[in-house]
């Protein structure tokens, strides 16, 4: 037992009573609807499957912790409807919200993100384990982070890890709320959480002619880009068939090297990784041959990024903004990048009236008064 929480008992009760049927989920919904607070987290299999899926949902309320198995339940729509209207306590909510929106079109009404709160209070180590130890004096086991969450049954260690992700969030949030209130930064946090919800629940802009332009593509000629585009789509198909993340099929660096060799009419064999099967080696050879046999005018265009040197006036404005940002951050004990990173400073120096409205109110106020 640790700080009043018996993990062994939690394991026995939580896994035996895991929510893994629609009937069990229906029994949980009144508890969710009536909860005065809710902590939420998810576990996915993004390192083991493609595309990824949500494999576990952890929910903690004042009456205890619950593990929900979406792989068994199937339709978690009623759960997400029950969560509507609640402010959800989450840690590093970005990935979880993107998953829930991508797979279930779920958009929370509000969140309290403990990681963002910690950053606004000047914590330099703001992972859940670090905060639990620094603030609550609790040491969490973070070992199974990269586990395959689709496996069943879950191990005792995986369940303990999953329970830890939400069990302590209310205590942590209470401490952080008090500290934010004392430092008059609670409104900053509310604005940051609202911005995060908006960013994570915005439909992605799809551009078929850009999705395959991975790091390193800028160095290829048009024939190399044609080979890369074909290889990227081949890898996507292989990943889906194998239910494995694309980087397990072929790393980005290998795609670029193969495209470069193909465009230069060099042998591909020396570029192949040793683990690649003969079937895939042959398929890659055919893929690039078909791509390069197309009329050259159909090859992808080389995208030129227009760069302009900042004027002397812009450089002075950048330096002034950077100095203001650094003074404000130092006085508040914050990382300067939280106030504005280099890219944002460059945009503001170029055109304050255009880019300042994109800042959060508290960021703009700090830069204004410096």
C-alpha cells in the first residue's frame, strides 16, 4: 500500500471488474454523468499496429478508478456522450485528444492539463512521474510505456501503470490550481487549454502531394521525387497489410536513399536493410521501375521555399522582442519559449499587426510590457 492506495487490490478488482461489455459500460455511465470531477487517460498501440487504435481508457472519479476496454466494448459512443459537459483532468492531453477526435470525433468541453499547469509554474521536469514525485512524493513505475496495449490479458504491471496515469491527477491538479491562483496564472492556463482543444480537434489538412515529402526529400531531383512518392505509397500499403507502423517496414532514411539511388540508376541492393525480405526487395525494385518509366513531365515538381533575409529594421525589432521575452520569462521563472519561440518572434518582428492576434492574451501582454 502506498499513500493509502493498495495497488495489489486495485489490480485484482480493476481487472476482474474491467469494463469490457456494453452492459458493463451502461452500468458505469450514471457514475460518469454524476461525477463532480473526472480524470482521463488513454493507451494506444501506435508502436505496434497501423493504423493505431485506442486500446484502453482510464477514468478516475471520486469513487475510484475504472479501466475500459474499447477493443472489447466496441461502441464507446455512450461513454463519450457521458463525458460531455465535464472538465477532464488530463496530463499532456495533446496525443489523447487527437486520438479521440481522429477515431471518435470527440471534442471535450474543457480540460485541465496538469503538464501545461506545471510549465506555467516554471517546472523544468513536467512528466507525470516527475511531478508526482516532486509534488506528491509518489514514485511511479513508468516501465510499460512502450508496451503493446492491444495484448490481452494485460499484465499486473501494465494495469498498475495504467491506473497510475489517472489515480493521482486530482491531487496533482488541486495543488497546481492553488499555485496558479496564487501567482495569478489560472486564466493563462484556461486560455492555453482552450487553445489546445481547438488545435487537437481541427480536421487535418490533407495534401496528397505533400504527405510523402518526408525529411530529406528537398535534396532529391524530380526523378528521385517520383521514386520517393511511389516508395512511400508502397510502404503505406505494406504497413496496412502487416498491421505494423511504417517505420518498421522501412525507415525514412532508407526511403530517401533508395529514391536517390534509383534516380541515379545505381543498384538498390547495397541500400536495402538486412532484415528486408526477398519479396519486399523485389517489390521495391518493381515500384521504382514503374515510377521512373512514367513521362518525366509527370514527375513531382521540386518545391522551392522562398526565403528572404530580414531587413535591418526587422532584425532590430526581433532583438527588442527577444529581450522583452527573456526579461518577462526570467521574472516569472518560465522557459522563454513558452512566451514565444524563435519562429513566433520572427513573425512578430516582420509584421506585429498580422501575427500578434495569433498569440494568447497573456503571451501578448507579456511581450507588450516586456
